[in-house]
């Protein structure tokens, strides 16, 4: 077996560190200067982490559905994140009925010029828009054939912040446990206007009453996210990729010319986002086959093991990472899920199952091609080892192997190769025997006998989560 050979192999082409400040050149804060983070919302009471469900549109209504039916459809995750609802309080009650925390999707990144959107009205308050030059609002995109113009929001404008604070207070009053801020990666790393001019690293030229003098778009966005904690809400921020990505970690400094020019090896990074958030959403935690293996492996390992913020990254499997709608299949989802679950991280699959039939913008990317309650309910418990191990590697490869991560309540097995592995022997790693259930095949293994090892048939590029019990299935 190989113990973390892949991590050592990475030392040549890329330079990594487990502490963000060491990567960025930023000095670590003095001991005791930063308060400890709040309790992790996805930590499971029995050890390890629970999973997360995003439900933006589905075949089973969120409200008005019997909790048992809803739980059978969505599973029982730690968190359910949903988009705007007709009756917010009833939506919260529905999520709470299956034992999950309710998170409200929001984005204060851009808004349309002709209507109220999520409580911000740029039609009534055009001065709330961000400007790249003079007093002309910066156009981010157009929809409805160009009729609807979306302008970037100036979150450094004091009036905007006051309005957002009111909106967040309203969510808290409706019973929401937390919010999920979308577009965090764009806001803090690459946002450009419709003409290709950078926005994320620029200061607005039309702010009337700035919250912080000289704040750039990314700075103001991160500060604005902190308003949710002040309202008593938990916070998840969509960072697009791992906050510990070895190429571009979270929060590049917008005032650094190296960051502005995407010279990431010399870019400095800021640590001010973490105090404002509880969880980070990573939409690139998994990939097909062995695509970007080195990068995602190190990013996910850091996301689990970082001393201050480990296990606070949530991986989301999307149509984009699966390789398009055609690859939204059970086998490919299980493979990508299991690839991420080589690490003790919360994972979500898709954002519903209505195939985006009711989406108003038909050009939008659809991530609603299926829900997987059997994966949502898979709680491995605490890891039994610090890292995944390998066995049966293809000759000459340190990646194309059978990867195994053992946990107290199950074992995760991933065939990262194009070869069929028939009857692969997998040791459970437990002190005493267990009854084993194959989640993919939905049946007990080893004749439903109490065993210390099992043999698993692994098709090419396959993932098999196996769960344990002390009683027959």
C-alpha cells in the first residue's frame, strides 16, 4: 500500500503548504487575536460530517409534503439550502421537519435595472450600482434578449449595506438558520464587466457614502457577507473551488498587482473572509476519471485537515464537473462522490431534480438532474486513518489505483483506473467484525455475515461507499 504517495509526488511541480499564510507570505495573526470559529454546522454528533442538500427546484414540493415523504426524497442532511420561496416561514418549517438546518440562497453581486431583486431595487436606487468610471453603472450581463440589464452592486455604499442588513434580519425573523451567498468566487477573484474590464479589484467611482474608504469590490463583498453573522445567521459562501486550492487559494488581495494580473505564484492572500463565514462551497472538489487529480487531492486534503478551518468545505457535484447532462448518471455521480469522500468532507449532489423545467432563463446552466438521498444519508463517522491509502496500482502510476478510506461506520472504495477490478479484497479496518452494505448496489455483502473484509467488484472509474452495522441488514 502507498501512504499519501501522491502528496509527496506533488512537491516537484507545485509548492504547497497546509497553512494559508505560509503560501501567501502573509504573517499569521498573533495568538489569541482571532476568536475561535463557531461550531461547525456539518459536524455529525457521532463523529465525522453529515452531508448537505441543495434544493432549488424539484419534483416533490418542499412545502405541504409529509416529512417522511420529503425525507425519503431528499435524505436527512445537516443543511438544506433553497432559493426564494412564496412563503419563507413555511419553507423553513419544511426543512426543519426532516431534521436539517434551513439555509436561504442569496446573492448581492449584481441585480437587474428594472425591478426589485431579493430586496434590492436598482430601478428605484440606481446610485446603489457599482461604477468603474464616472457615474455610469458597470454592466455585468444582459438577459431577456438584452432587455434586462444586470449591474454590479456597490456593497461599499452605506445605504446598500443598511438595506442588506434589513433583509438579513428579515430572514432571521422568518426562522432561517443561515444563508448561502452565491457568486463569492467571482466577486473576490475574477469579476469583469460586460466589456471585459476588471471589477473585482477596482474601487467604485460613484460611491456616495462609503462604508470603508478605498475598499475595492472584493473587499466590500467580503465585509458585506459579515453582516449575516451580525444578524444571527450562519453563513456558507460559494467560493467556486476549495479555499485551500494549491493554485488559487481563497481571497487573493485585490490591491496586489500580481493578483490583478493572475500571477498566482506571487499573489498575496488575505484571511479576512474566514471570520465572516462558517462554511465554504466548493464546486470543483470532484472531477471525472483522474482529471486534475493532483490539484483536487491536495485541496481536499487541506480542506479536511487545516487546523483552524478543517471540515468546513462542502463539495457540490454539478453538471459542469460531471461533464455535461449526458454524464448525469448514477455510476458517474457515485464515482465523483466517492472521489471526494476519500476525505472527511460534506458533499452535495445537484440542486434538485426538475430538469430546470420552470427556469425563467433557458440559457442558465441546469444542475437539477437528480437527487441522491442514499448518498445524503451516508455518514461514515470518524476517519480511522489520517489519509486515504492505495492498493493495486497500475504499473508506473501513483494515481491509477484502488483508493480506500476507512471510517468508523464504513469504508469508501474508489477505482481510479480504466481497468475492471473483480473481487477486490478490502479490509474493513475495524477491531471486530461488521455487517456490510453496498450503497451503490443497495444490498448486503458477504452473505449478510459479520466479517472483517469483503470482496468488491469495481468497474472502471467507479466509487463504492460501503456502510457498516453491528446487526444484519
